[in-house]
C-alpha cells in the first residue's frame, strides 16, 4: 500500500499539470479563438507569413495540436493551398518550444498570485473575455503548482531500484523511449506538458539526459498524430495530405535525431553548463528549428509529391464537385470566366430542384425528399465557395475592363443564387415540415396562391439564368418588374392576417402567420433572383436609378 500512494500522487500531479495546460488552452481559445482563427486564415498566403502565423498563434494557444487542427480544417476546406499550410505547421511546432523555454525557469512563486488573480477575474466578471482570461491565469497557476509538486515528489524516487531498472532499460533502447513518449503525448494532446514533465524528471536525476532527449523526440512525434486522427473527416485522400505531410516531417526528424543522439547529447549538455533541464528545453527548440530550416525550402516539391501520392477522389455523383472550373485555364481570363459562368448556371439548376421539392411539399407529404434537399443545400454552399475562390484567384492585372465586370457579375450571381437556395431549404422546406409537425392546414385559397406563386418563382429562376447568359435588357426590366408583384402579394396577405386577428379569428392566426412567412420567403428568393442577373445587367446599361427616394428638391 505504501508503494501505491506515491504512484497515485504522481498520477494526480500529472493530471493537474494536464488540466492546467487544458485551462490555458481553452481560456485563450474562448477569449481570442475566433480572432486567432481569422488571423491565421488571412496569414496563410506565402510560406514565410504562414510560418510566422503558425509560430505566433501556437505561442498564444500553447498547443500546436489546436493550431494544427485549425490549419487542417482550412486545408481540407480548400481555403489554403498545401505549401503555406505545411509552412504554418512547421511554425506551430517551433511555437511550442517558446512555451517550453519559458516554463524552464523556476516560476513557482508566481503560482498563488496567478490563481488569486484568475479566481477574482472569473468570479467577478460576466461571461466574456475577462472571465476567459481568468481561466487562463488559473490554468497557469495550476500548471506551475503541479510542476512544483512533481519536483518534490521525485526526490524520494531517485534511489528507487525498480525505477532504476526501467529507466536503465530505456537508456539502451532509445526507440522504445521515443514510442512511449509519443503515445503519452498523443493521449495527453499536449507536447508542452510532456516535455515539461521530462524536464522535471531529468532535473532530479531520475532520467539520464540521453534518455530525456529520446523522450523529447517521442513527444515531437506524438504531437503530429492528433491532427492526423482527429483533423480529417470523410474518405477523400486529399484531406490527409497536410496532416500526413506534417507527420512525415516529424518521422524524418526523429529518425535522424535518434541516430545523432550520441553526439548531440554531450554537446548540448556542455553548452547548458550542467543544467540538464535547460539542455532538454534547448534540444526541443533546436530540433524543431532544424526541421523548419530543412523543410521550408523543400515545401514546393514536397507538396507536389503529397499531391501525386494522395490525389483528390472525384465522385461523379457528387453535385458539389465542380465540373467546369479548369485550373489550367487560369492563364486565359476569358476562358476561365466562361468556365466559372457555366459552373454558376449549375447553381440555378439546384435552386430549381429545391423549389420543386417545396412546391410538391405544400401539396403532399414528401419527407423522403428531405435528405436529397439537404445534400443539394450543402452542395450549393460548397459550389458557391469553389466558384468564388476560382474567380478570386485569377490574375486580375491581365484582365480587361469587361473581364473585371464579368468577375463582379459572376460573384454577384453565385452569391445571390446561394442565398436564394438557403431560403428555399431553410425557409420554404422548413415551413413544409412545420405544417406537418404541428398539424396545421392551409386553406384551399392559400394553397392555390402558394402553388401559383411558386410556379411564377420557378419561371423567374429560369429567366434569371437566361439573363445571365444573353444580356437582354428588355427581359431584365421585365424580371425586375416582378418585384412589385411579390410585394403586393405580401401586403395583401399581411392585411388579411391583420383583419382576421381583429375579427377575433384567433384559431386561424397561427396558420395566417405561417402563410405570411411563406410569402415573405418567396419574395426574398425572388429579390435574390433579380439581384443575381437583372440588376447587374440594368446597372451596366444605366437603367437603374441611384435611389428609390424622391428628390428632396421636387
């Protein structure tokens, strides 16, 4: 029993250390997570900026795993290319070493003060940034306190015979030490906590420096496993390029590090003047800096290798897969814009399908179509993003004025059709589901009016697609005139609904309100259709007034 209590103490202190790191990470993410994610997304342009962004954000988050998961999400969504994403991962790995360097100093005296400040901020502040920063201070205090308790706990273990046997075996098996530390880091989701723990062990002579260096190599390997397992969703091999590329750089560095350990350990230990904990922190920093210096110049061919090895899986039945966005046409803007225009017309076909589902849903039960409707809505969002990204990455300096106008019209068309599809799915089809779930029934007149209006809306959708291609000003004016019809329908329904409430027909108020919401959604879809093609065309031909307001001088 006497031998079990120290093990329980050790496990409890390690858990406290991990929990302190967790509180710091979650506190920073809650306080600045959205801003850090946005800053990271904007910085992923060139490899140097991406490297610095990954380094800085990881130093704030205290977790290369969290940064790696963010970057993996950006890469999987097509927001960032592979080369800057890999550079950001290298920067994130270097960023963790700054935290370890800071924690290598004895800051135990600051732990009670940090906890006091953190508890005061957490208890006195409303939910928000101040409260989250209080969590950060509490986490830092717990982290430093756990390190101090571990230091005191390790003192009696220095002469423990069983521990000496185990660590002696690891001393002659550096690969086993690497694997043990990698597994521990993967389970803890924090290389910082593991490296700091290794520093505490080596500072009290429980672990020899060469074993500690091998454990540090394992911690660097384990931190690359989490993005590989948790940051990839779906079965597309292309989504695994970034986490696998980061893992392979770690594997290569660890292999070389294990081979060079007999020469590296005496050199770094000598430079640290006998401070073994400082030597471990320096080795951790040196390892990641060398990996970054070696791989940064090689990222372009390395990314090309990963792209060939893990090609993007194309599902011919996936509606969100672009069919006309040819990357080879980027050098010829006219051809690329034609491809983007053809792709944009596919959005109108998907919108028409959603409108047909809604029209059928108001007539009969078509719940079996909701799965397809959800897939179409998701496909519209992905395809709209793909079109916008494709057009935005063209060489605008080599475009004519007409090409730039075409870019604006394509982006406006795709955006408006995407918004119309969102209203059709979340609005109209949502109202269909609400009618069925709540057992409400529209009157025959309301059903007929909805059917007629949806038929007109589908006709306007087809007209908008035609206008996007043929630039017919007369048809654009006719489509823009449809706005008054939908406005009149909404006003008529609003007056009828108000009259029913005034007359005491409360039982029909819920149905009347829902009917009014349906008409408003159809009016919104029609407005987006006009904004997609009619208004841009009329604006180019000077057919639009700058404002609907009457001149104050008249």
